[in-house]
C-alpha cells in the first residue's frame, strides 16, 4: 500500500469540521533540525492524526508519531537504534490569547496558528520528535560495549554528560505550560 504524504501545513479548524483523519508519512529529510540532532533517522516518520471538535466545541487534533533514530552511545561511542514514539493532543490558538490558554483543558497543548489560520505540521511534529530524544543517549546496559564494571572507573559525572542541545527547547516548552 502506498503511503500518503501528509500536508506540511493545515487549517485545523476546517479539518475539524470535515473530521479529517490522516494516516501517512512525512519525510525525515524535510526535518533538518532533527537530522542535526542525531546520527541518522529512518526515511519515514509514520503519522496518524485526527482532527475533531470536542463536546465544548474546541477544535483539537490528536494522534501519534513513530520513527527510528540512530544515536551515538555516550558510554561506548557506538551507534545504536532508538525507536521514537510520541503521542500528542493539540488545540489551535490565535496568537497571545493568554487568558484563554489558561482556561484550556490540561489534556490539550496549545499550538499557535499563523496569519492564515494554519499550523505548520512539519515543524510541530519535528519539535515533538526532538523533545522525545533522550537527554543522554545510552545503550541498554546489556548491549553496551563498555561494561558496568568498567564504568565504575570511568563513570560519567553529571557535569561531563553532554547536555542535549535541545534541552533549552524543552525548558521553553515547560515555561509555556
Ligand atoms: Zn554503549
């Protein structure tokens, strides 16, 4: 079955009126920031997303993302595969509707629409995948070339662990909530 390519931008309100549902893919090659953050990404990001209105008449869209990235283990420097799976539930908001945002149900993450009432899904989903990356990339202990015994001599202290460059993004996101 051929994979449907998802639109990169979408009007969530119109989509909710049509009760649009998508099951398809986005190309990881379009996600430059994600590519920069990891050693490699599977070609496709598998996406399921459904647009709807809830009982209060609020537009929302929820679904899931799934792909796989290659990361460099910070203990043994070997590459390993890490599946990335993200579930999301967003509600579109017009810029700076701060008060209304405070009234939003907790289950919804607000996401700002642009001047055309659209949401850049590509950027939004790329952000979600970046946020889902582990802060410190490490093999599962049994798969790692550096054994737990050796680790007792060369254990990383928290200061030596390389911070995820996108940790800042995570902080920003937290501040918004
Ligand atoms: Zn390792």
